[in-house]
C-alpha cells in the first residue's frame, strides 16, 4: 500500500508553496514486497570471526565497493568504551558481490610510523574517494573518561590494496580557530551559541557523509552522547571540517545522528534522531541559522535510530526507523519515503525483518543504488554483521 504525506508546513515561511507533485510510484505499489526483494539479495561483507559490527559507510570506485565498519571479534553489539572495537575495510566486487579483501586498518594500540593509536575503540569509520587512485578512511579513537577522543584519517591505495603507514589528525574549524578534531572544541563552539549540555570527552563523529552541493562537499557532524548536531563544510584537503551552523533545538529533546540534504530552492533540511521520542526536522536558508526542530506527521512513530536523506536522479529518498517491532526485535522496521519536491512523500520501501534493518547507507554508481546495513540473528542489539547489496 502506498502512503502519501506532505510536510509543507515545516518549510513555511522559508519555502513558497508549490503545486502537488505527480505521483512517483505506480498504482498498487507494495513497499514491503519491494523491500523483501532487496533483503533477499544482501550479502555479508564482514569477516567470519567478527561477532559485533555496526555503523558502516561505503565509497564506490570503478567496479568495487569500499566498505568501512566498526567491528569486534569478542561479542555482539558495540560501544564507544569497548577497547576491542577496531575499524576494517572490505573490498567488494560490484559484478559478483564477492568480498575480495578485508583489511583491519585501525585498532587501539596500533603502531604507525609517526604515532601509536591510544588504547580504546576505533569507532564510527567513514570513507570518501580522494582521487582516481585513493580512498580516504576516517575513524574516532575513543576512551571515554580518559581524555579527549580524536578523529584520524589515512589513505588506501586502490592499485596496491594497501594503506599508508602514517596516520593523520583531522582538524575542526570553528569561530574560535582551527583545532585537532576533538569533542571539546565542538562543544565550545555550540556552547557559545547557547548549548547548555555538558561537555564530554568522546562522541564526536563524522556522521552523514559525504554530500556535494554546488561543487562543495559537506558533512553532518554529531556528538551522539552530547546531543549535538552541526552542518560542516569539508575543505579541499579532506582533512579540515568547518562548522557552519549548529541545530540542537529544542534542547528538551535529545537530538543527534542527523541526515541532511538541500531542497530544490536551496533550503537545507535536516532530520534528527531523538533519543527522547520521535524524529525532529529543522530547516535553514543558509546552513548557518537553523529553525527549532519539530516532529512531522508523515513520520508518526519513529524510534531513536539513524535516519537517511539522499537524492538520486532528482528524487529524494528519506529513510527512518519505525518504532514497530517484528516479534519483539528492536529496529526491525525501516521505511524509505520518496519525493521529487521534498514536500510530498510516498512510501517506496518498508523493510520488515527479525534480523533488523538499521543504520543503512546508500550510494549511487552508474545508475545503480547500493547499500550497506547492520543486521544480526540472535543478539538483542542485532549488531552482528554488515550486509551489502543493491537497492535498485
């Protein structure tokens, strides 16, 4: 069954009302059947010894997908304070969907030529294509309560299938200057603009990454435990992240893990996870000053989990986790709404599975949309492996 919703009221007065869009989906479209076909084609891309996995992203270069994820070989699930968590890269053939390489690239205590990674987890990895021959991988080194976490990066050479031997610190640019990318500086910038939450020494991540608009690259920054969100410009060095604007209101909610896109008239729209309830939406005309977030009727029962917000071939894809549980399994329902104008939405996919469908990332390559997603079999978290496949 199709569901059609509009949240034009959210955009007023920033956006002029437009005529309703023509329907994108054919009569009788079945969102669950469409999702079931996707689920049937997913393949596991984590190593056999991995017991816990989560929070994957991917870049596609040539005929291969480069998938990064946080994993561990000890227990299902994940946590910033788990020192056994490391970051790994899986190289997957798009033609065969076979995993060609799995390379752990960052773990606590790992020795590089120029630095040793501090003891602790190597958390929330991210990846971007740097050039025709290189992808760049990022991760946060975390040890809660024992000092500031740090976001690092290193490059992977596609031709040789090897990582560089030196590790580099990412930088955070705020109104006060440019600093090592650590939670304290992200918090200080938000506090100067009215954030009242306490500062923490961990939890700062590159979250919704990476998106290009008008030739520039952007990322949504997040401190999950601190309830902080911001839009950032990625400098051309792919090492410096400049905070443009924070969106943390209302602070009575616990907003984090946002996904961001731009609507046809240039308005920024962010959907935020809310650990105190349903998803909130915030808008901005310039990426710097944002509206107070609020719920929208077309997402009536969202739960605290990562949303997605992409645009492929001129169509917006907005994904959200539903509170409904299949046989009591957490994060077992995930919906994807589509829209041509960013105002009126139709339900294209409804993923229902006891394996869960959580924290997906979508990327388009040569007309095909690929995805990675966290799933599991028995642990209550269902954070046991990363799956890869085709959406459409």
